[in-house]
């Protein structure tokens, strides 16, 4: 089982200054990370449909990035499962 982080970019048609991003995390059951990423990308394409918002404006959405992929670990004896962990290095910080 893999977790795949997908970032979607949406914008209002004809308004270059109105851009917003949405980060989604999908769980994908697949043999390896590459296949999981491909499956997640295909699934995320379903989010990339234009629609009319409450203000009557056309919103366009595209996949901006597959920002991360990680293997979800098995749950422990208490039923807890770690689904995401990321190390962040801050050069020069103590």
C-alpha cells in the first residue's frame, strides 16, 4: 500500500491572479511505487474537470505535481498505522 500526494492547481478562467492549490493524499494498493504513482495520476485526472463556481465563474483544474510517494506501513498490535513520515533537513539549524 502506498500513499501518493497529489497537488492540484485551479484557476478562474480569464483571471490570472486567482490561483489556488489543493493537496490530496491517495492510498493506492499496487506492487511498487512507480505503478502506484501511475494509478494515482490516472485517478487524479478525474478531479481535472471544469465547473462553474457559486459566482458563475468557470474554474479550471489541472494536476500540478505528484509531490510525494511513500509506502504505508503495517499497523501495530494496537491498530495504529503510520501513513506518512518526512524528514526535513534545516542546514545550519541546531
